C-alpha cells in the first residue's frame, strides 16, 4: 500500500512512518510530497497520514500517531504502543501533565532534525 504525507518530516510524522512500517504495513511505500501534490497522490490511492485534526468533535486534539493507534485499535491490544502514543503527544504538544518521557523524545527529535537536511 502507498501512504503519503507532507515533506519536511518532524516528530509526529516520523513516529507515524515507524508505526506504519512496524505494525500496520511492513511493505508500505511512504511518499513525502509537497502539500500541493498530496491530493494527486490521494486520488491515485495513497492513504494520507499525519492529520492532526480529530474528526470527533467531543475529543481533544490528538497526534496523528494517536489517531493511527485508535483507528487500527492498536492501543487496545498493546500497552507499550499506548504509552508510546502518550510520549509522542507529550513531545508534540508540551501540555501540562504530559508524561515526562516526552521531553526526552522532543530533545532527540530536535537533534535528529539538526543533523538532517532532507527527508
């Protein structure tokens, strides 16, 4: 299956790519495109990932990683993935009360971004 997201990968999109390849579709083809080119990829059948707006009006905004966990019901069967979702959320949102490990993940991601110049 083909999956598509915007270029300029950051923490949440990187976590999503890992989740897709590790737990959803080990043979996935990941595409990183300019935002304007994404509709064409979706029309061609690629599944978009990294959508930070929840479709559930009563729920708080979730990271895309958490959305994938929920959509594929992975958080229900794997406590480690559920915890990882909380860590990614903490790293992305800096919300009060977030798990402390989020700070470490944010620092690692900033370092990786500083070392990389492209996707």
